[in-house]
C-alpha cells in the first residue's frame, strides 16, 4: 500500500512521484499512473463498513455505524419502549433498499447516504418554523435558540426524518450532524440530473436534482434507526412508541395557564388568581417567573424571602383555588445557592451568566439536584417547571471549548442538556406518582415521553403555527404562546390558536398582559378558552392516543391519510441581488393542522380576513354549524373575528363537557355531550383516568367506545356506549347525542 | 489510571463505582470519591501540550499545536515572505504573556485560549459586513456566501485577528474554526465578571465580561502564528509581508471597469467600448460574463463560436482601444468541456451544477488547467479572470460528505478552493511576466499577494463600505461593486464609493446598466470617475506601499495612529420578543476609511443628506477646498450630491495627473500636479514602474520623494524632488505644486 490511511502522506508521495506543473506537455504516462494512485488512495483513505441491520422492535431496525458513543440522544433521554403498542402496528419489511444505503468512516467521521425517489418529500429534521417539506434543504442540527431561519439551529434539532413514502431515519448521535436532504449530486448518482446550459436553457436550475440524503456525523460512530410505516403516521407512531409513547399530561395541564410578571410576589399571584375568577376566565395553573428565586440569573433555586415569605402557605392557598404552580428556572447554579459548593466539582469549565454548569451526565449531580428540588419544591406542592435557556444561544451558553468532569464534550452536552433536565425533573414527579406538565426550551430525539412543551422568544404567529405542524414529526410538543399584541385583532387571533395547541398559555413575564387586556375582544377570547375547556374529553383522549398509540395530538396535514397536496415548485425570478441564481421556491401547506383524528384547525392571522384551507379526501364540515364545506379540495373561507376556523371530518365524533374554569378534578362526574358530524358512521375512543397520577399505567384507566351507526331505516343514531373497559370513568352514563349535520 | 484516555470508559466505570440516584441521602463518602475520580478523569482526557514559540521572521512567532495538517490555508496560498521588508519593521519582543496562552488537544481537536485585557478591541476574523470590533462575537469561520450576519460564514473567513493592543493571532488550519472572541467565561477566569442578580440589579448583563479569546480547531493540529506590532498597523504589515506583501496591480487595473450583460457577443462588447468613448467615460478593462463559454454553467472554458467567432481578433480589437478583457468563470467543469475527460479522474465525488469539481491540490490537475487556459486565453491576450462561486453557498457547492482523490476532505477543500484558484491563475500570468487584476468570490489567509479583489451578490451600500473597512485587517481587497439603483441619488452615491475602492467597477451582468444610466447624475458620476483617474499616481503609490511595506491601500480607521474612538456600549432595552435579555449594543465606526496615508473617505448613502465623521488626531482639511474641518473630533457634514466627502491630513501630499480615460501606458510621460494640505511639512513616496510587468521585482521601478517643507521665512514650499531612485519614471520633471490650504 502506497499511502496508508493518512491522506497527507499520499499527497506528499504523489508530489515526489509525479511530474511537476511545468512539465505539463507530456502528460499521458503520469495520467495513467495518477489514476492508479487515485484508486489506491480511495481504498486506503476510506474505511468501508457495512451496516448490519437488526430488527429491534416490530418495524424498527437498528445498525451501528462506526463505534457509537456512550453519550447519545437516546441514552440521555432514557425512554422505555412501549412494546405492546409497537406489536399492534402492522408487520412490515425493511422499507428501503439496503444496498442503496451507503456508509463510510473517514477521519473520525461518519458519512451516510440514503436513497431518495423523485416524488419523495421529507419531513422533520428538527423543530422548523418556516418550512415543512425539508427536501432540498441543508440542516446543521445544533441545539440553539431559533434564529429566524430553518437551518438546523433550533430548540429541538432532532436528527430524524419521515419520508412521504412511509419510512423514517434516525441518527442517534449527540453531535452537530449535517443533513443534506436531497441537495448533493454525486458524479456516480443512480439518477443524475439533466445537464443544462444556463446561457441558453430556461430549464437550468440552481439546485439540480439530487437522488439522496447525505449525512455527516462528526463522531467515531452512531446508531442508525430505520422506521417502517407503511404510512408516514405509522412511522411517527413507531418513533414515538420506541421513545415511550407521548407523555399523558395531568388533566389540569390541558386547562389554561397564565405566567405572571417576573417580580410578582406570592400576594400578587394570589390576587392574579382572584382576578381570573372575577373575569370568569379559565385557569388551571400559574407560571411563576424568575422572581421566586432569591437570586436569578444565575439561579439559587431557593425561595426569595421578601417576595415569597411562605412558599408552602402560598402553594396551599393556590391549591385551595384549584390551582397548581409552575416554577421557572434555568439550571445554571448561582454562587449564592446552597447547591453551589456541592455542585462545583461536578460542573463544567465555563459559566453561564456566572452560574456553574452542572454535569448532569453524572448520577451524583442529578442526585444533588433531586435532593434539593424534592425538599424545597415538590414536597410542598410545586406542580411543575419551566426550564429556560437550556438551548443556548451561543453568546451566553458554554462554548464548545468547555470541558466537563465526566469527559462529555461541550458539543455533546449542548445536544443533550435539554433532554437530561427533562428526564431528571420528570423522574422526580414520577417518583411521587404525580403527573406534571411544564415548559422547556431545548429537546432532542427520544423526548416524546417527557412532560414538557417547547416554547421560545420568537414571536411570528404564522411561524408559530408552522412549528406546531412540524412538532408532530419529531415527537415533541410546541406552544404558540401569547405574550403581547399590537392590536385586539392580533390578540384574539393568537389566543385562538394557542387554545388549539398543547398548552393554552399567556406568558406575561415581561408585558404584564391578561387575557382581557383588549376589552373589545374579551368575550371572544373567553369563548375560545371556554371552547377548549368544553373539548377536554376530546383533547385528553387525543393525548391518550399519543401515549398509547404514539399518534401526536397536533398533527401536520402530511400525516393525514388522503391529504393529496403536492408542493408545486415555482420558478424563481432572476434578480442580481435578491435571487442571482433564480432559485425556485417550493410551496408548503404550513398554516393548518389536525387536533386529533377529527378536527382540522385553520387559524386566522391579524390583517387577514380570508384564507385558503386544503381539505383532505372525504367530506369536511364546519365545526360550529355542521354544514358541509367540501372534500379533497382547496376552499377559501372568510370567518368572523370571534371564531377560529375548525372543520370536522365526515363521521367525526367529538365528546364535550359543559364549559368550566378548571379541568375536572378526581372524582368529578360530568355530563357528556357527544357531537357527530356529516353523514358517515364513526366512532371515538373516549379515554379517562384520575387525571393526576401514574396509576393509569397500572391499569387504572378506562376506554369507552362512542359510536354512531345507521339504524335499520338508514338514520344515524348514537349507540349506547360499550361499558367502559375500566375505571375511573368521570362522566354521567346518560349521553346527549347531537347530530350537527342536518340530513335532508 | 482508572479511565484511560477514553472518557466513555470513565463514565461507565463511575456508574459502577458510585451510588445510584436513589441513594442520595448519604452522599458524603461518594462525594469525596467523585472528586478523586473527577481529577483523574481531567488528567486522562486532556492531552496537555505546550506551545513552543519560534521567531520565524522578525516580530512573527510560530508554534505547532498538535500535529498540523499538510493542507492548510498558508500551504495552499504558497506565498513567499518579503524578508527584507519584514526586517525593516521595528524589533520587538513576544507581544503576549506566553503563560496565559493555553492549549489542549482533546479527541482530535485543538482547544486554544489567548488572554484579553479589559479595553482591548479585536479586529479581523474574516470579511465582515456589519461589525468592526469583533470582541464579544462568536465566529464559525467557514467559506461561504455572506448571508447577512457576521457569524463567520463569509467569502474570506480568515482566522486572523488584530488586537487594538498591537498584536495579531493567526490559526493556519483549513478547517471550520470556531472563535469565541471574548464570550466564554471560565470558572477559573483570571478576571472573572461580577455576579449580579437579574431580578434586582440593573447592572446585570446578558454577556458577562470575558477575559479570553477561545478557539476550537476541529483538526489534529494547526500552526499558530503570533504577530507583534507595536501598532495594529504594524501587525497588519507583518501579516501581509509574511504573505508576500500586497499584489501590485497593473496600472490599468486601477482604471474603470465595466462588466457587460451575460450574453453580450464580441460585437456587442466592442460597441460598448465605443459608447464609453462617446460618453468620454473612463474605461480600462471590460468584464466578459458567462456568455463567452460555449456552455455555462457548468463551464467549458471554451469560446462560444456564435457569440465569439474570433476571440483573438476580438481581444486585439479591444487592445487597439487600450482595453483589456477579463473573463468570468467558475471552475466546475462541464461534461461538454474538452478538459472534462482529463479532469474526471482528478475530481471529487460530487458535482456543482453538474460540473465536476477539480482537485486542485493535485499538481497534475493544475497542469491540465494551465495548459488549456494558457493556450486558449492568455496566449491570445486575455488580461484576467473573475472567479465566481468558489465560496459556496451550501445549496450548490459540494457537500461536506464529498471526497476527493487526493484525500483532502471536503471541509478543507471548501476553505482553500478560493486560495488555490487564485494561486493557480495568478501563477499563469506571472509565468508570462504580465500583471493581472481580477475578481474572486472566496479567499482566506495568505492571500495578500493574489491579484484579486473580492465581490459578492449582497448589495447593502453601507455594509459594502464596512466590508471595505474590514478587508484591511485580513490581507484581502474588496470592491463595493455597483449594479443597479433605485434612484439617481443612490446611483451617484454608490458610484462615488466604488471609485474610492480597490476596483472601480460597474457590474451590469444582469441589469445592463451603464455609468450614464441616470442622466441627471451623469456628470457627477463622470466627475468622480475622472477624479479617480487624476489620483492614479497617489493610488498606484498606495498600492506599492501595500506591496513593499504591507500597508493595506484602503484602511480601517482603527489602523490609523491617533484615532481615539472607543466604542461606547449602549444598554439594551428589554423586549420580550426582540430583546428578551436586554442585550447591549456596541457602536462601531464602520462607514469611513482611509485611502492611503492621507485621504479620509466618508461616503454618503442614499436618503441621507448629512453624516458624522470621526477625525483622528491632527488637523484635517477638506479635499476639495483645502479648508480646515477639525481635529480629533466628531464633525457633522452636509455635502452636496455631486461630491464624495474626502478629507486630507495636515501635511498631506497628493500627486495627481490631468484627467484621462485610461491609466498611463508604458512610456507615457505625464505632467504632475502635487497638492499640499494644511500647515505642516510632509512628504510622499511617489512610486512608478512600467505598470504591466513584474520587472519591478528585479529593480525596474522608481521611488521619488515629494516633500513640502518650510523655507527660511516659515512659508511652505515644495522641494525639488529628489531624483527618482530608479526608473521608469513616467512623469515630467517639472512639478506643479498646489497649496490647497490658504495661510493667513
């Protein structure tokens, strides 16, 4: 072998052996020799390795590329797969051509390639805010605050993609992975693009056709997972179920939440609660912002004696009002914190806002946190956390040159910090058999079963909805939180969409807003919050579906069977500055989504009085009137200001309860109204349990089949529900059936 | 040793040895043990190495960190240091505290740290467009098209910074280097920031004080260079002289250039030349855009027979008009090119716009290109090139998973491709003893002596000027090219500043504009272009200074002695969306610069009728009137539309010639008018040579000292010039002295 594994040697050797540049006249002999060298070098530089695929769970295959690292996304998430649920999904075969998957290991890096078909669309690759189909994009997956561009730097840069062809790929490496999602074109491509002359051919395209996804993992190795479908939804289900299934929030987690201004005292907060009562506005839990810490940032995780002289009494007073408290923190430990001296030797080389950075890969670090948080928070009734600033961004989080006592690199730590804090805090609540539901600003692969919803400071209403759409591909939840608005119109439009999201939240930490801040729309805001409360049986059952079946509660249209939209490519206009390569643009459907199986949500945005809605196959009906609106088509709607446009699938069944300010408590028995839409028969699995504990995991839950069928003369009628298959069942046995669509 | 060099082992071992999380009640014993383990792991994970500094050239030290790679920025630039000029700079000692420079080598990566003082400002770190002082920023240095943010992705991401304290640091690695320019804060920082409580302290800052520059080089090693000053200008001089000194353009390169629409034929271009004559507008060379190729993109590098039936005749016809032709190309080889079959085995795994990517690290690749380009271009009179798209961007350039026959990684190739094409093409012209001057879209460290000016598609006039300011720190040239404008005002303002830049260019490839496109300002545009022509003796001598002394021709104010501006930090306003951490902002002076030693340029921008100018110490005078405008102060000016504000330093001497359409040709003898400004004595080294060849390197050049001194009665008078110290000297012996400032 001439040049060993080290290419620099190869170059040196060639310099000696070949002619110099000045001898270019007689090149034929060395050209042949060069080709020979070239082949030798190719072989010696690249460690060609095979991927050995093993079916780990039904429809999920795993293979090791190189030498996978101990610290990975899934290892820090620590989820337990839902084996029984996985077994219920259809049996299938390996969904890709194994021979078309390519692996090279070069210079401590993993090079991967997966095939792409011509019509294929790719979804996922992180929590994106502006695009849905990622084909044609390049993602440098890096946990970070979202910076306004879908480039891989985001709060949950999950290295997982779902193909419209019905398979998924996950790279389990806690590294800054680069994904070329159908951009690179190889000289030996199986399906090469046509060569055009930009001088004269109008078909010339700045992005020639690419037939592959290529991935660079800057690590010695990574585990690769392939998920079969056959549908994209089933790919997502397998992904979520492998990661423990979705977290089932406590019922109160699905009620309304208000986060108070940062320096509110315990008295201020109790007054805030009273004012919600006075306005008859739903409220289930209150977010307590940084002011509860004796110092923050960096944080002490200790109650401030001035603003919170009696934390236990404060939490009890809230509990009496049926309210739970959610405490803000970021994990960077203040020198003033009692935890500081204990954590110091277990922390990294760099500080964040002068707080030390705990090495949570070490069990003793987690034990110290647990000890403190259990004693001073959970044991006196704290209901959850908002975990801030575990995402970045670079200007204050630890740099990539930071080191940690466990030897975990700064890069790895960055990719898994959110996962680790979610895992750790979630386990505390689990240990006391109490469900929680909170907020987090960084997540990654494997996080489906964490009790957290992602949020950020970015505030584009439209992009917030696109994030909600995209969250469904990657096993995370997202809230389009409301903070402030420039107008009453914007206020009500934002309030409407946040009430149709995983967490109905007003975050007033900086702005001091209240739901009724715009009196002219107070009633409309109250109505949509009340509608969410009425829909709790539907919503809670939808979250149960997330847990037991892996189906995300809020879903991209691309996960809906019969959604036939294919993104058209619009030719780019040449502009020497704005578009010098006349790049074409792909159009996504990114402003509508499904809440559960039946409700299509098409939010309105300030400044717009009409919008387009793309309806999948099958008939669709207006939620409010029951009227038919269309099927498998684009419709244009001009909804009133006080209504968020909602559409229900033919045969859709929506269980509802009378409006109320708080989610049902243990032992409540509520009257059910079950709506039916359209002309088809249908059924719904109504889920129930105690709403607060993990007893449901041990069987303490019920599923009740609500069904509408045609009777002997062809008329629709609600069937007597099959008796609940378990208990608790918090509803009256008498059901009021409402047939929303009038038959002729 | 418990955990070897592999940290994952260390983690596993600790998991076995320590208590589990549930046993957190009795932690004291294992805490001590943990500390022990922690120390062991720290030592075993990190290869602590020393940097051994060697004085390579006077005031320039080099040390190897880890094992430097063969392919580096400087190795591909291949510059020869200007040893004699380096020896003339002041003797000095190592400018930093060696003990405060830290190096670690961990997992095939280099971790570096350099100290920072409190008042220190940092300049350089790539061709930035919006900021000048880089302290407080994070740069991921990556050759790319500029994307609108100073984050390290730019056309020349040079890993070199100049400190206001008068030293410089260069990391010579062809890798995506991350520089934390005073952002990271270490737990053991020598100068730690004060800890504030954001809840209550107004001094709380989102970016706590950092006392270090930290750098991550993702490579086995890199050579590090330290440059002494003592002034920032001398740091830059040493940097440029080590890299061969600045390239001395041919005289015609400093005249005006027009780039024609992309599909112009040879007849169209000759007509264009005639229309410049008709408008009496300066023109020295013409840029021929992609249409000259028989196919492009990808390129054939062969003349299109329809549009250019007689290339030699065309070039001769241009030459008769005194014009040179500059050919556009990008280096991606079309399958239709005659070069294709020869280059194919010497090219990378991926295509760019269907063109193969030549591996220019291989000498035989370069030889093939030279053979083709010499025969079909240089030998028939082509004067230079515009090298496009060697920067990126990612969506069409080769991905980081590409491989190359030499074994050079895609990442390395990306960082040096611009350097290599500049080096290669520059050497062709050198081989025929003909100077060239062209355009390039990617560069890097070591490129001072390349005959290229950087440009891009971005088009913010203000940011273009900031790029011009920043180019002076990193040994590159930049042109704020003019393409189109929304108004006559914008047109004349852009034309004014491009005429006070390294290349006075109108690039009409897409827009078809002409200098007289806005008739209402045609005269003003003609005047500023003519002024540039009049200033050629000054400008050419300034470029000679770049070559012989390493002083950049266009300079940031921060390189001027006596520029006392210190950037104030403006407190940030809290805004939950736009500025949730109330980040403060630093104000740079980024819209004014020096052309040579004496002329301060303060361009105007469309929509603005007045502006501020910061004058360094010493008196400053209006270029046009000779009147005093101030000293060491901020002034406000309201210039007329037809003038670009120019100010001359006290004692400034400006040699000028009568206005002309083209730069002087060999043998021309021109009358000199030498202007003097202010009341101080002064001198200027007037440089001359044949203007076209490299004979000046062998002594065929002249320096003539033009000086003004006070005579016996205290009046200023021009001294008879010392006879030129060489020849050629293309000026009449009789000099017209003009004292612009009237003395009382």
